[in-house]
C-alpha cells in the first residue's frame, strides 16, 4: 500500500487556508500530522478521515 503524504503547502492549497492557519492546524491535538525534523507531513487518507469526523463542526485554531 502506497501512502501519499501532504506538506503544509499542500494543506494550504487543499483547504484554502493561509500559512499560519495551516501550522495551527498541524499543531492541533488529534490532527493526524507528523513532524519530521522541521517539516510537517499528513497522510492524505488520514486527513480525509479527520475531515469526515469533523464534518459540520467548527474547528478553532489558536496560535
């Protein structure tokens, strides 16, 4: 099974959010991100699952 991993830039483009919001999302408890060195990565399937689980809710991002 091949996994596709998304970067912060990919998340920004996919969710139409800015740089700061993307990093705040990556730091959110329960968000499926992994920090490798200085770089955050998100498994694409895990992102879709997380979004489905939070459908209809408001996710508050605090810096």
